[in-house]
């Protein structure tokens, strides 16, 4: 997971805004909560992907009764 096309200046502005919104004491807690949420989301996504991948496909239906060939009249 990347930060996209953020340059150094934009990243500093983003960090200052986060500091103003959350405050110096709550910023580490907010970071931990975001990280934990992202890890849980990724784990759930992987579990769902594995469950779909491991699910067996539909069983093929048995062949129907054979139709006898028609006789050609000469």
C-alpha cells in the first residue's frame, strides 16, 4: 500500500493537519487504531478470497438418455 503521488511537502501538510485534529497525545492512538483496522480488513479480505477460491464448483449433471439413431430411408 503506497501513498500515491504525495510529495514531501504534501506529506508534511497532511501530518500537521492530523496533529491539529487529533492532538499530540491522541495521534499515536489514532495511528494504532487505523493500522489495526487495516490489518483486520486485509485479513477478512484474504479469508473471503480463500473461501471463494476453495469452494468446489457445481457438479456436472449426469448425461441424459441416449437417443437411438434414426434410420435413413433409401
